[in-house]
C-alpha cells in the first residue's frame, strides 16, 4: 500500500511539474512574441503593402474577398497613426489620421466619417490596423493575450506565431487573432465579431521604412458626395 501511495504521490507531483513547465513555456513564448512586436513597432517608420480582405458572413454563409493597397505611417511617438486603404472591386477608399477615419464609396457617392473609437458595422479594418501601432504594454493592458499556435504557415508561405487577443473592456468584436512573423510584424489579423462574422486582413509585398508624405492620406471628395457622420 505504501508503495502504491508513493507512486500516486510521485504521479501527482510529476503532473503538477509538467503543467507548471507547460504554462511557463507558453508564458515564455508570449513574452518573446510581444517583445518582438514591440521592437518592430519602434523600428517601423512607414509601410507600403498589398492587402487582401476576406469578409465571412456567418449568418448566411457568404464570403466576400477584396484586394487593394495600404500606405501606413505610425505617427509621431507611435501616436495618431496615418493609414490609407485603396480597395478594388468594389472600389472603396479609406483614410485614417488623428483618430478620425473616412470611408468613401464611389458607387454610392457617399463618404462615412467619424472617430476610430466608434467604428461602424463592417469597418473592422480600423481595429485590425490598430494592432500595428500598439506597444506590448498597451496590448497587455487592453487584451488578454494567448498563444494559439507557435508555428502557423500563412497562405503566402510566411511562417508565423498565432496569438489571440480578447478585449478586457467592452468592444464591438469578441476577439482578434493575429499572425506575427519572425520580425514581430503582424502579417495577418482576423477580427471575430459578436455575431461570429469575421474579417481577415493579410499583408503581402511589404516595403518598410521608405519615404511617405502625409499628403498621401488626404483625399479630396468629389462634388456632390453625401457625407454621413458616424
């Protein structure tokens, strides 16, 4: 009986050590990936890239794919970033700057404007891009961070670590999944809405730290455009 009891005790101790080691390992990976993201964030001065967006409607089972280009500036002291998205088919132009956004839809002759703190339904491009401008301190403060995969390969062949960010405060989405490359760059972001609709954004053909003028983020709306304030 004593031998049996000791065996049980050793088994419990071994299990506890294994669980602790696993948690410590996961925490180490998490700390390392956030460190890389922090370093990349501080080093990035500008970005041009091709961008692909896939919107999946969980209610009716449809998928909408769009391609375009991205121009991005982190902003002074990593604050108030600038971004411009030019989407094709359907054509749509989106600009972000000074915590304000504009979405122009030529086919509707309409522009939606507002604060990035209040993104309209279907406007998940904004929070997706915001992850590029957050420090590790801000990520930890605003999200519960978890590791989904330490080795995830994207459709374009890029090897990444996949993390999950769950907002600690009330948000217009349930959580985000972020795929981070070896340099600490968020290459792909998936936003999961409260109704389970998803918006996935993938960046390719990255051109980092080139010269970009803030005039590129100013879009002059055609006469007759309806302005809708959100």
